[in-house]
C-alpha cells in the first residue's frame, strides 16, 4: 500500500509540475477528442505505462483505506505544534504544492524554475509586528522536482481547514494528494471537513463535473464523497487553547463536548450544530446570532466569540471559509482569525493567500503567498474553457 500511495503522490505532483497536465490545462475547447486525450492521460503513468495509477480501482482502494483511518479520529481531532494552519484550497493543486514548500521552509520547491520575470515572493508577518519578505531564488536550469513531503512534514505538522474541492480545476488531484499524505503521515496532517465536502455542494460547484469530465462517469466522485462523511469537524492544538474549524460557531454549541457528541458520519445537514460549524461566519457588525446571507449557518459577533472562548478556555479560534484579499484577517481583539489559502481564487479574484504557523512557544507567523505563475502551459491559472463546446449532432 505504501508503495502505491507513494506512486500516486509522485504522479499527482508530476501532473502539477510538468506538461503531463497539459491536456487539461491547455486553454483549448473541450472537444470530444480532447476529452479522449484527458482520459488517456489517466491511463498512463511516467513510471510504468502499463500501470493505470489514477484508475477507479486505485482511487476506490485509497478511499476505503482512509475511511478506516478517519473513523478512529474524534470529531475534534488533536495535533501538537509546530503546526501550519491552512485555509481553503479549492482544487488549486499547483498552489497547494507551492504551499507545502513555502510553509515547511524546504528548498525543494515544486516550482523552482519560476519565470524569471515573475519569481515567487513570500511575505512573513510575525506576531511581534515584524515583516520579512523572501523571494524564491531563480534557478535557470529546468527542474521538475517533487516536493519533499517527508522533510516538509518533519518540519511542521498541518491542519487543512476544509474546502479542498470545487471552483478550481484540480479538485480530484488536490483531494487525492491530501488523503494520500494523510495515509502516509497520519499523525502529522489533519483534514477538517468544509462545507464543500458534501455531495450536494460538489454537484453544483465543480468537483462532480470534473470527475465526469476526467472519467466519463461519477464513480470516483462517489468514492470521495464517502470519505467526506468521515472527516473530523474541528481540531485542537496542544492544550486546546487554539481551536480550528472551517466555518464558525453555532447557537447549539456552548461547550466543545457538544461537538464531540455529534454523529458526524453523514451528509452535512441543512441546519443544526454540524451545519453551523461548517457554514457560519463572524461579523463585526452583529451583536447576537443573526441570519446568514449564505442560507446556512449563522452570523456571530464578538459576544458569541468571547463567550465561547471563555467557556472552553480558548485563546484563538482559527477558521477559513471566507475569501480575504490579504490572505488572513484577525478579528475580535485577535480572538478569531480567518485563514485563506487559495491565491487568486477562482483564477480571477487577485487575492494573496496565507498559512498560519504556530511554533512550540505558541508564537504565530503568517506566511503570505501569491498564485503560482503560468509557464509553458503549466500553472493552475490556465483555465480550460468552462463551457465544453458540444457538438449537438453527435
Ligand atoms: Mn467554505
């Protein structure tokens, strides 16, 4: 199994770092012939042309395997520092690979052959108020190195706060990479469920269509949705003074123990505690639970955050779920932070992204990064035509 997982990780990273991804990154229309070549790219691998590495069978096997792992995790998972908290990814595989190299401080960047006119710049905001900016050195020789995950995950643990899929064009690869890393390094990575990790939402916002486009049927989508039901609803760090979740608070949850009692292994309900944790948003302007414009979850303000922090002995609530143009936003006297990790969201928002690193002394450092630039038809901002050009007479 380990061997197979490593091969899949390698395959996905290569598809994000060299031209094997070209078939579906090329901004050509999705004519049936392109569809065929998309599919054929899934039926071959760089290492063994006879081994269909991202086959439905292999994906089924991984999805079954990780369910056994996730079922052992409580609703509120736990992880120790040093840890890197990551927000929404939304299928932006190339930016996710970049996130790993930036956050772990490994030089083994997946993109160390950046366009010389557009190098990757990382700005670091430390909690003591200082800011440092580093620019990835330009390497003139072309390399297609795979991120050194064993080194990355040795340097820091990771919490991903959900919304792995939808919007971007690499939801399947993004989710598979994350669950493969979870299988390989189970104690060093926590995957928390977001409001997009559901059957209903993925049918509307891209993941379902992506699976149909790449496989011609919805089997791999179904396998992944089974995994969604097992993801934990939150994560605590060290002694529990930092609590992480995707959306926000719920009027039905005063105490963390009420989250621990939820039967989470189900599609996200339309209302109630589990729904709110994945859907709610903080708002400076409300002073009690208010209707959310999203149609699910609540808006909550400083009063709700202060009460929840006091009752549960929490210093910081770290959550994702909302686009922040600056990558992160601290609210309510730094009692809550929104972390957003999808740069140039939807390939057009122009925002930067961030991750929040907590060191062993509970110091906070925000690393801010931009979208991976396009080069030679690589990079996730090359958008395939959203509307397939269909021949109605076929
Ligand atoms: Mn969300």
